């Protein structure tokens, strides 16, 4: 059977997670500092993928980045970039769809840290960026790991969004979730079972690893 959908899915999840981590860290840090109307609106936008049907989000992304009009036409004419029915389109859709799984845990963890940590670092002459990297992040490593694993695992299981914007192109946009759907439609239950089991196994191992790590970190030295 064709295992390319599995490798494509792992590639998509890996790239999405790395990019979201790079973007999510400064965004989560900024959102955790104080409140404003703009921040509330941005948080609402980031959270929307949690409640919107994936097909709705995928449909609007399809319209927005269609090469026939709007932003999609401008990107194609100006930079020769096409997001619809391409792997880069899958990455873009996955980043938007999985963003709350990366930013949410990190923002919550940063908000729970005592203000005295930052103040002590500033008093020692550290900049805000040094304080963030060397003081705050090490104190939220459990939440960081949780955010990374949730983002990766969530991307593994995407279906509606990636199908809408990427379609079903072998070796380009045909990820494992779409391969499962195709196999069931063709009554090829063996292939569907193999794809499903591989995704289940990867997700189970990752999520279990997070729980084990968090339990070890929280364990008292006297136990």
C-alpha cells in the first residue's frame, strides 16, 4: 500500500508545529501582558478555529486564496505563489486551524507566572527579550511541550480544512486523513485500518509521553 500520505502528514505536522512555535511564542507573550480591546479581538480570532466547523474555515480560505481573484490572484501575479491545491496551502491552513492549540497553553502558562520573576530579572539588568528566553520560558516548559504536542497531533488528524484548500492530489496534498476517507469510499478497509492505526499509534505515544513527562516534573523530590 502507498505510505506517502503518512510521510506527507508527518512533514505537514512538523513544519506547521515549527512555524507556529516561532510565531506563537511572541504572540502568546504579548497577549499575556495586560488587556486591551485589540488584544481581546485578536484572541477571539485565534480561538475561532476551535468552534468553527473545519469546512467553513476551509471554504473561506479557499475563497480568499483562490488564484482567480482577491489575495490569491495578487500572490500568484506578484510572487507566483499559489496556496490553493498546493502543499504550502496545506501549511497555511494547518497553521490557522492549529493556532489556538499552540498559543492558548503558552499564554495561560505565562499569565500564571508571578510578576516577581520578570521584575527580578529586570533588576539584574536583563532585557525583556532575555527575560523571556532565559527566565520565563524555562518556567513554562511543561506548557511548551503540551502546546507542541497538541499542535502536532491536531495537525495529524486534520481533514475538512486540508481537503477544502488542498484537495486530494497524490504526493502533494493527499494526507493520511484524506487517504482514510478515500479507502473507506472504495471499501478498502484494510488500507483504511492501516492509515488509521498509524495515526492512532503516533498520537497515543505523543500524548502519553506528555502525561508521563508532566507527572515526572511535578513529582515531589521526597516521593
